[in-house]
């Protein structure tokens, strides 16, 4: 067992990991991430204190599922891509997607988080881990820049200071011949409500970067190609929503969200090309 004493933003990945395990225990999981469940068995931590509920776990699993599906599409079209999975935490995306052999995949997070990963998950070919604060940009020099890049930031941008996060994204867009960014965003209103956000409250982490509209990244060199707001990805009438099979309580919660603009626009998942 690995004893873990992470706090603040490093602890948030324990909440997302636990959420994925909770989803995996449902009769009809949304993500079905068995690796999350297996990882929990190796981590000595009081997960109960994170306050994860079945409904919040379904939300986290659905976000990961949308991102997996978009990432798989990109890798299908670019089987020699570089993948930068920024703020990977303990997420097992590289194992879930099992990318084509020519894809070079980098999982990047704080050194302590990467250290935990290496003690729990197996190695694989063309897969490297980089332990660094993501906004210390020296790590970029370790990445080949001659191929299309898929950049994934799930549950990360909101923890970055806007200036540092903006500079990171600007440098990334300049570095590769072409690429795609897939990331989720929280609105400025959502950042203001941070004490009401169970993951932030229970880990003592601070939310910084609110993004209301995906086109805010245009000035950094990006072009929005898709954006789902919270109600879209929980909407049983949309193709994304139909596939999830959310529980009744989550469907009800999000049916109400649809009619309250501040809540509807609180959380989004976007896809940008550069
Ligand atoms: C909410 S968790 C998400 C983890 C994973 N992407 C997932 O969805 O399960 C946020 C992750 O971002 C990482 N993170 C936050 N700020 C960071 C920074 N400045 N540098 C490196 N990693 C950071 C945290 O350590 C944590 O693993």
C-alpha cells in the first residue's frame, strides 16, 4: 500500500480517481475504468473524506468519456501523434485508449503524483512520464515537436493562474505543426463559487482560471471546433447524453440546470484546433 498525504490541487486527482472507481461499480458504468478501481487497492488514503457522491462520480466519468471519445477520434486520424496528457493525476487514459504504436504519449503532473503513478501503473512502449509543475515550461524541451500534437487537460486549467496557463497554451500552440487541445473549463461564476464545489472544498485547493467562452483561447492561437456545456453533455437528447445512461437523480439535476443559464454555462468541455 502507498500512503498518500497529498493536499490542495494534488489531492483533487484522488477525488477524480475515486469517482471513476465509483462509476465502475455501477450496474451500467459510464466510463467503466477498472484501472481506477485496481489503483485504489494500492493507495492508503481516506477517500470518504472527499465527499464524492454517485451523482458527482457520474459527472466526472461522463467528462472523461467525452474526452476519451474525442481523443480517440484524433488518434484515429493522426496515428503518429504526440500526446501531452497534462495534469494526468492517476487517470488511466493511456491504457483505456491503448493508442496506435507510433503514438508517443507523455503523462505530465507534479513529481509526487508521477512518482505515485510509477509505483502503481505498469510501463508501456512509447509512454513517458514527466514530473514537473506544468507551468515551468522547461519540460517542453523534452518533447519532440515535429508531429501533430493532441493536448489533453482534464480538470487542470481551472487550477492554473490565468497568466501562467495562458502562456503555457500559447507556447504549446506555437510549438507543433498542428494539433488539437481538449480541455474542460469552469466559468468565472464557477470560480467564484469555489467554496461550494465539493472537490475544491474538501481538498483545500484553490480555483483560479475561469473561462466563460471557448473563443477566449483564440488570442492564444486556438480555434474552437466543439464545445459542450454542462446541460449538453447531460442532455439525454444529444448524442453524447444518450450514450451515458445517467441515473435518474443526475438526469433530474441536469434537466433543471438546463433552465438556469448561470448553472448551464458553469462547466464546459471544449475542443480546439491549432
Ligand atoms: C482534478 S485533478 C485531474 C486529474 C486527471 N486529469 C483526472 O481527470 O483524473 C487535477 C490534476 O492536475 C494536477 N495539477 C494541478 N496544477 C498543476 C500544476 N501547476 N502542475 C502540474 N500538475 C498540476 C494535479 O496534481 C492533479 O493531478
